[in-house]
C-alpha cells in the first residue's frame, strides 16, 4: 500500500498523540478503600514515581487487595498531576497530601507521596515501611496536623507528630527540608483577596482567569462545600478554537517530520550500519546506568522490579548507612549498618557482580522470597533499597551472635568439650522449626544450602535460618551440584537426580555432626596409608554418594540424638525422617536434657 504524505502525517500525529499520553504519566497512584466498589473517598493513597508508567499497563480498577490478612479494595492509575488527581478522589472530603522528597535536596527530588483522609480517625497505611498507621486532621484555618504510629491501631505514642501552619500548606513551602503539603482548599479557594467570614463558618470567594470558586469549611462539622461560578470562564467556542488551532499546528509539524524522515531514511540506515560495526554508541548506551535500569525494569526483570512485595518493602536508599563489612561470600557481602537509627545487616552483591543483570534479578528474587516469610527462626527482612540497579541492597535484622560456623570454630580453638550440649540441641531445634515452616508452605520451599554459615545466632544463642539465595519451591525438580555447597549436599543432589525436602534433612544431619564435633564435615576422612592429610573433596563426595562415608557422630551424646543424626544422613531419601518427625524427636530430647 502506498503511503501518501497526508496519511503518513496522520499516522505520525496519532503516534505522537499516543506517545504523549504514555510518556506524560510519571507517577503510580494507588488508592485504598475498605468497601467493595471503591465509592466515596479512599482512606489512604500512596504515590510513587514510575518511569513510563502508562506504557507498562499496570493499572487496576477496584480490585481486591489483601494486606496483613485483611481484604481491602484498590485502584492503581498512572498520572502526571498527582495533586489534581488526589483532589478528584476526595473533592469535598478533607484530606492531607504529604509529598516527601529525598533528604538534602530541599524538596527538589521527589521520593514518594502519601494521602491520608483528614477525619481525625486512625488510618492504616497500606504497604508503608516506615509507619503502620496515621491520624490526619485539617483545621478550618487551613492548618494541618499529622500523627504517625508504628502500630496499626494508632494506640501507641506517635512516632512523629507534625503540625503544619496554613501558610506552609497554601504556599507549598518546603517543610523540614523534605516535605510539601497540599489539601483540597487550594482547589476551592484560589485568591485570598476577596473573602468573608462569620462566627459560624469560614468561606472564601475568589475570581481568577479561568473562573471563580466559592469554598466553605464549616468549623463545627468539618465539611467542605464547593460551588462553581463561570462569570469569567472561557466560552465553549473559545476552547474549540484553541483546540483546532493546536491540532492544525501539530498536523503541520507532523507532515514536516514525515517528509524529513522519508528524505533521510537512507542516510540513517547507513549511519546505523556504521554505528553497529563500530559498536561504540551501542556500548555506551548499554552501560549507561539510566538505560540499564529502564531496559531491566521493562524487560525480563520487570516483574520483580515492580513486584508488590518488593515495592512494599522498599525504603529510601539515602537512609541506609553502611559501616563495616562483616561477611563475604561467593556472590555477595554483608555489612553492619543502620536504617532509621536501627542497626541492620546490609546485604549487597559483590562489586564484580553488581553490573550483572542476572545477578541483580536473582538478588531481587531472594528479597521477594524473604518478604513472604514470617517465622521467629527465620531472619527477618527489614527492607530493600536502591537508587540505581548497581546499588541494590537488602536490609535484614542484625544477629549479634554471628553465624554458627564461627561459633563452632571458636569452640574448637578454645578446646570446648565436644558432644551434644543443651545449647547445641537448642540451636538444632530452632533450625528444625524453620525447616518445618518452609517445608509446610504450599508448595513446599526447599532451602538447598543449609549449613552453619547460613545459621545466624543472637547473643543468647537463639538460631535463625538465613540466605535463601538458592531456595526454590519444590515442583519435582533436579539441581546441579553447582547450586548450594557440595559438602552438605544429599547424594541424590550430587547425582543430579530428582529431590524433595529430604535433601534439606540430609544437610541438617551433616550440620548435627558439626555440632557434635565442632569440625568441618568429613574431617575424619583420611588416606588409608596412615597419612594425616584429609581426603580431597572429590574423593569424599564419591564415598558419600556410594554410602561408604558418613558424617561423624563419634563424640558422644544422647543415643536418641546420635540415631537421629545417622538417619538424617541416610543415602536413601526414603529412610530419612520427615521434618515433623525431626522436630518432634528434638522436642523430646530437649525435655530429657532439661530434666
């Protein structure tokens, strides 16, 4: 089909129009209601900057949304003017819109927005990582007050108490260097020059270039009424004339663009070919942080970057203070740090892997998984933060007792008695509790890398399971010996066979042996010529797979515990005890030791 200049221009106009609609949407705004239908004013709204929001098609129309076990109803839209859209939600219902900007930017770099209905009642802050609830009120003078609470019932002492003067609200002044406030008053009163007041109510009348509005706020009931006057409004004909003129201008520009595009097609193709051969331009674009984030957030990793669990756990990156490094592994490192003056562990990718998209996506997958886990013996996720993909980090609770392997090394250096003690059995019991929890999920979750380095301790030697980087839901799968750590792997995993949660039970049995001896797995394996040298790992693993070498339980302890350990490291998964059975037997052993 031949494309005429006019039809080509029309295509360009439609394309530009669609692009304008898509690219202008730069904020994702989510409103929450307690009742089905999403009628009336939402009790809470959150707002986040979202690049190219409209193109990503992430809108929802009054869909059920469960948060902390309670069902709410939510709408998600992409907007450009957050203040106007917020007013369209609430209109005559009082509200407080608080825009938060990144610290030290003097309200120049937008971070997020929160809208709380200003009825003086407790409002749950859905998906907020800093506060759980809030109370907002708006005075007839135009001043606002906000109270934020760490509990979801507004029962505790407010963590933050803000009183914002009417002038700050009216002028949208930068408050405390990082906040701006809005209310519906500015959409009902735009000129302070003409107004009248009485003892019963306060009202403001104003006339502007686009019309006049009369707004009244009753000081007793707190209700706001809106009346519109069109004495100076532009006529319909005037608006139509403006629209026609604008469209004519766009058509002319579009035709010129089309004509120029046809003229220079050959030149652009040649230029593109040269650029691709040299590889310079494409390399610079691929290594640009902005391009990397945009392509990653709209490609294979888009689902994770926009996942609700991850966004719900996201915290401001500038509030994460990183101090000294406390651990380093094959893919990541852990630092001691603080967030909101709370001590946390900050986990990051290694410098050499931070630029890898695959590593970043795997890291986000672990964060998402941790966000869904809730158990007293699993390390708790505090939040996730990033300003760019390369500075992605996860915040977890800081365990001041270190990891179990460090404790066993300390026991060995201090010549502590080997065998099972009350503290060691307690650690084993806590780990069994964590395994029972993840194995009971639907579908069951398999840790796949259970070892003492991934067991963290408090100062009182309470144990918590950590590092779910290679954990997977069990759907009749296999995994290679490169996943996890081979000395703790079950024979079926080393052989590349199908496995289930019994693979974790084998690793748990190996760890029981370490608690018994303080030594690394299979340290007792020696050459038969009487040499004191330990067998290489490859030889050890061959013996483990064939059942000729077992974890060492030679240091004594309760017979029932020794039998449990040997059953856990059985070559045949069928002879290993189930997770509930392990937990039950450890409970009985703890009772016997306590008595």
